[in-house]
C-alpha cells in the first residue's frame, strides 16, 4: 500500500491504561502508560475504583502520545481508535453517562446472601435447561442484584450498566454501545447468537432489565466518531472513527494472529488464560472452560482460565524470595531475572516436586485447594518456584484435554503473551509440556495490536482479518519442544497429576467440612 497509515489502541487493564500507536504493518511506534490509582476496599473482599481516574489517566496517555508525534506523523494519517479493556469491571451510569458510583472491579468478591426468589416460570426453565446451579451461582455474584438490594436509589437512577470499554466509547462518541466481544460472565447474553437474550427470565435471573443494557456492536464496527469535547480533553483528532474491539483476552488472541483453531494462545498474566478461536460454538455446562464471543465477528474464543495464574509467582516472590530480591537490587535488575536463573537448570519434574495451582478454587469445584507433593531433602526454594510454573502448565494441559475432546481441535502451535512470557523457562516449559513450538510475539502489546487489527478491518484498510493478520502480526523468538523433557512431563501428567487431581477432590471436601470453610460446605 502506498501511504503509511496509523492506528491508536487504548488498552485499559486492571493496573494501568496504555495508549499505543501502531502503523498498518503492526509496528509499535509509540506507547504511553499511566497507572491507575490502587483499588480500594470498604469491606473485606470488595474491589472498587474511581471511574474519574480511568478517564483522567486515559487523557494523560493520549495527550502525551499526540504530543510525541507532533511534527513527525501527519494526524490525517491516523485512521481510527480501537478500545480494549479489562472485562466485567462494571458500574451504573445515568442518562448523561455520568457514573453513579465507583466501578466494581472484576476481582471483587462480594456476594448476595438472599437474592430475591425467582418466578415459577424462571425456575422451571432453568431447571429444564440444566442451568439451575449455574444460575444460582450467577445470582449469588450478580452486581445488579447487589445494587438493587443495597443501593436501591442508585438502581432506580441507572440508565445503563457499563464496562470500561463501553464507557470510554461513550466519552469519545456519545454512544451507549459496547462490543459483543466484551460480553463475558454475568450478562444476560445468548452467547451462541452473540446478542442480548430473547427470554425475559434471563434478565429476571440476573436482576437487570433489557433497557439497562447498552446496544451491542460487532468488534470491528465503527460505533461513532470523536466529538469536539472529547477531542479537546484527549488531544485526539476530532472526527476519528472509534471501534470497541473487545475484551483484553479476546484481543490478545487476535493480536497473536491466532484466527485458526489449531493455534493456541497462552497469556502468562496475573490471571493466566489459554485460548483458541473457533468458528463454531461449543459450550461446557460444567464451566470447565468458557466460550465467549471473539474479537472477530461470528466466531468464539474458548477460554481455559486459571484465576490466580502468574499471581502465584508474585506470591512466591513476596513470601519466599527475599534473597533473590536483594540480589536483583544489587545487580539493578528485576527479581524475575534472578528467579529465572535459579530455576533454569532444574530438570523437568523438579526432582519429584509437583504442584496443583488451586490457590483459588475452580469454578466447577468450590472445594478445590492448592497442593504441593513430593518434597525431599534435595528441594530448595528454587524447586518450589519451578514447580509453580510446571503446575500451571499441567493444569492448562488438563483443561485443554477437555476442550480437545469436545471440539476435536488439536493444537499445532502456541503463541504467548503477558508478563510471564518474558521468562525463557516458562515459555520453554510450555513447549515441552504440549510438545509443540511456542512463540513470543514481536510486540508484547498483543491486546492493543488485536484492537488495531479490528480497526484496520473495520475502516477498510484491509479487506479481511486474514489479510490484516498477515500484514500486521509477526512472531518473535520461537521455542521448540525438547523430546526428552516432554516424555517426563507427559508421564507425570498422565500417571501422577491427573490421579492427584481425582484423589484430592474428596479430601478437600472433607477438609471444608471439618474447618467450616467454605461456609456453605
């Protein structure tokens, strides 16, 4: 193509917001980032944030980005803005789009002790569909029910319940819209149709009305253009097309170019996820994996989720790795560099040390607990660190085997992102665990790149997602599997990990009954 074009991606995560400028070949030209104010907890388990901080930090990023390209890049060469954000961070707004209370972050653990009773029709339909337990859990965690019961005056004033993505879109364009690819978890969505549910009981069950839901758009659809007031606040060009690409995890899959279901994507983030994009809808009523609308229209992401993911490595660092932290400070590097050095020569299998990474329980098993077995006098803190990473790998393998049986898709390669993907040990371990090549991507901002690809297709820069991925996505370093290491991991997985998983299930439930936790055991 003759003239170089540019796309701005706005990526709001749990800890920070970033504005990234990509060119139409996927090169990262500039990035500006500002951390959010720390979330606050007025009660144990609550996680809330001020929405004003989200917008203020976004404006800081965009103004700095635009100032940095002044005189270097013609603003008319920028063809659009793409938005991606953390998912299920929700807050109510009034008719003017003004937030009525702080945002409730996806980490929030509040629950409804006594949800209102369902109608007879709703109970019968959920029971007939095999969804009675799923709906019971959803109602227990429904923020809409919680606000209705605890903040009724706010519920009455609520025009729309919004996520960060849709609210940014509103602030930029004035439109109450959000992407189908942002809709996960506790929304009354018909995920197969990728639209709001046609049955009234879906809204009754979750405690929200259809009128309180924003309009849904496809992930590459232009929702509107930046109006004058937003241009003044953000420094972005007035009239620029805006696309809400979708959730951060969905955009990571697209940003990795994984539009073929035989390519897996692992996000080594605080909450770790493994995903594949599929052209067919496949769901699991036991919620052993999730199926969400993808960031490519009329496709789905199958998501295998470990809630505490690489948070466990951070936990280990804080609780046990003081010596390594001091050494890192002395050398002027981050502690992860030193930790990687301490575990890279430990052989696969950690000399018999194995870990199950359930520091938070599974969705399908509230009694699941973490475990470490196989300790011997040869083991050190370093072995425990490596066992955590191997445990995450074993768990991804267990969940993927469930997906493979239900879909028939065999993964031929894996692409990785997230903070943990900077670890050579972690990436090599994934290659050895799955016995396929694993590649880092050329940019670490793969969620932002996914949003940029949605814009590129949405405004017609590229005719298809296949063409856009071919032009904009590139791999970085590739790690090939070690045959001998895979043999060790394969036997440990089949002969030990899976059997440990089954053996501990009744014991974990017995523990809960004895100590009274979880309380409803």
